[in-house]
């Protein structure tokens, strides 16, 4: 992956509306944004501001109501459900607040699952090593901590060898010490593989680690900040 400097995602007049009974909810109101390859991008904003809807659309989990969402030169807005499934399988790794590991499988086996659906996967062992979890390869989820489970979940997403990692509150259920280990794992993946990482968080301190911070409010992007001097996890106040 040597695309740094080029745009990974670009949206134009991106809108998403939902019908709730007789009420129309505008989740996204004409969002125009660019996300370059190889960056760590943090999405900030209150609940209901459109962050998760935006993440779902660029990740191919949902269709926009109107507008365009380009991945490289391809407009995902025109994709069928089956085309979006292929896009997700080949290009996107997802990390959620819930770890969603299979309890009856070891960490290595959980990570190996992801390699079965990718045409160009990483070695499961390499993926675990990238998040400093190689020593836990033969442990079951019940035998490791919550933070370690989240790092295994990151390794599972990474094992597909995606160009993009989309992270929805990856540290939301963790204490500060454990959360920092998870963030270090994401940062290491970004550095080692040049993987574009988009992170939703309510923790504004995490924004200091990002190359780019996108602020959402009421379905719109209200500010974009480029960090010229990123902090390390050792420098942030949790």
C-alpha cells in the first residue's frame, strides 16, 4: 500500500435520510470531505451528529440517499449490495466497541477466520505480532483481558490486509491504560502497513494523535483540523 498523499475517500453532497414513522431524519446533510490514504483520521461530534452514518456509508454498510462517495475513483453510491459486499471484503477492516471474538476459538483461530474471505491476506501470526499479541496466540478470549481482546479484534481486521480500518469507539469500553495500548496498536498498524485508519470517538484527547480531525454536528461537517504536530499516546491527557 503506497498510496499516501492520494485520496482514499471523497464525498460530494453526501446525504442520508431516514423515515421514522412520519418523521424524516436527516442524518447527513450534504457532506463534502476528503480523506487521504495513509492518514489516521478522527471523527468527533455529539451523539446523533452523523459520525456513525458517515462511517457506515464509506465502509459500504449503507447506501446514501443522494450524493457521491468515492473510494479512489469508484463511486460506492452506484454500487449494488453484492458489489458493496465485495468492496468490504477486499478493502475494509472493521473494529467496533464490542470485540465479537468467537469464544470457542483461540486468538490465532479468530484472526485466521478473516483470512478465509480475503484474496490477499496477511499471515494471522504477523497480524497478531503487529498488535503485540503474538504471545497470546493459543489463548482463548476468556483467558485474556478486555484490552487484549480488542487488540485481537484489530489483528483480525488487519489480517484481511485491508487498505482501510474503520473504528467505531474502539476504546469506549476500556480504561485509560488499556485504551492507550489499543491506540498504540492502531498507530503501529498505520505506520507499518500505511493503512488508512478512521476512528469515531467521544474522547477528544484521541484527536491529538490524528493526522486529521473532522468535526460533525447536526449531520454536517463543521470543521476540519490538520495536525501538523501529532502527539504520541504518552503525551495525551486521557
